[in-house]
């Protein structure tokens, strides 16, 4: 794709969809855009953008596609096991009720997995605060409704939790109200919106894979600021926090980073230079 064409698309997407494509990796995004246009049946981008301006359904579909929302309950069960047996007990030792944020929660599978673990850990005591955010409005609507989820979505869900927290209707799974009410869903763009509050646990998994390195680093620094000292960041199985120690994180295990007491070190050479001069 020519630069001029990509610049035009980025500009239209920012204006119409509210997503800044500069924060996403260029080759992957260009491939996805080309595939979408080919499938949409429009001969070129100007016609496509004109169409989505008058068709909110098409606009939402395009936004959903750009932000990719594949997920499942207890995605990566070994990591959730580590969370359950090691991280949560440590966090709960210092305070009985936790503030947890599922950032990029998709249709709610991740947030409800966390809510189930916390409820189980605290003998069904529901006083934890669980915030779940995503950029994608339609995924959030799904999450708030508590379903319907498919058998693939619940494939890693332990049977006892499935029985306790879900209702089955026509082969689809619905989260019971009791659990649904534990999670607060909000729309939030991780690349643009401010982060308010301090958390014990931030879970941001399989969201930053398409972000450019600078956007990723800036987000991890903001997560660090949003964690209480001793709080933990839980990332996706293939993701690492670059320069974690410089940011003030201590690596607990693969995918788990704890905010240490140390202040974040300044790592940008330009800033170091300014300070030493
Ligand atoms: C692949 S899903 C991951 C869902 C869940 N965290 C998991 O690991 O199963 C990625 C989610 O990130 C959301 N997302 C992408 N860009 C985002 C942004 N800039 N701000 C907030 N959410 C974003 C997408 O809408 C999508 O729901």
C-alpha cells in the first residue's frame, strides 16, 4: 500500500472511527485493511468511507474488525492457575478486597474469569471491585448482557464453575446475574483515554500485540503508574514488558510483573542527557 493511501486511510479512520492507526503495527494493519475492503464490495476507500458515514451498523462492524476481539474464559489455563495459587493469595494477604482492571476485556470472558476466581477465593464474598474496559462498544454490550457464550468460549472453564455461575439456554452459556453484577463495564481507549485510580491487579492480555513498540511502552508505563506498590500486571502469554526493571517492575514469573517500591528509572537517553547536562 502506498504511503499516501495509508495516510489518507489513517486520517479517515481517526475522524470517523476514533482509532489512531499510528499506534498499530503498519504491515499487519495494512494487510487487514486490504482484506476488509476486498470483502466489503466497495471499489475504493473514498466510497467505503462515504458509506460508513451514513451507516452506523457498517461503521461498528469496521471498528470491531480493526480491534479484533477473540477471547475465551480462562484463556491460557496454566497462567490463571498461577494467578489463583500464587498472585491472588499474595495480594489478598495485604488487603481483603481488591481493585482489579481487565483492560481490553473484549466480550467479558476475561473479567468474568477474574470475578469467578475472586469469588471462589473469598468464599463467595463479592466485595472486590472489578472494572472491565474495551474500545469496542458492541463487545461491551455483549459483556454487560453476560452472553451468549459458545462452547468454545467455555472450553477451559472448570465444570464446577460452569455449574455455579452459568445458565445454559439452547446450547448457549449465560453468566448468572449474581456474577454479572460484580463487573463494571466501561468504554475506554487504552491509547488515548486517561487512566484513573489505583489498582491491585491490572490484566491486559492479547491487546497490545498489534500496537507499535512506542505505544506499547507508553501504555506499560501508564499501567505502572496505575498500580499500587506491590500491585501486579498480568499480560498475554507471548507478551513481555520491555525494560521492565527500568519502568519499576519486578518480574514475578512469565506474564506477571509486580510494581516494586523503586521509582521508575529514566531510561530514555535523551532525558538522561538533559538531566546530566
Ligand atoms: C484479542 S482481544 C483480547 C481479549 C482478552 N483480553 C483476552 O486475552 O482474551 C483484544 C481486545 O482489545 C481491544 N482493544 C484493541 N485496541 C484497543 C484500544 N486501543 N483500547 C482498548 N481496547 C482495545 C479489542 O477491542 C479487543 O476486544
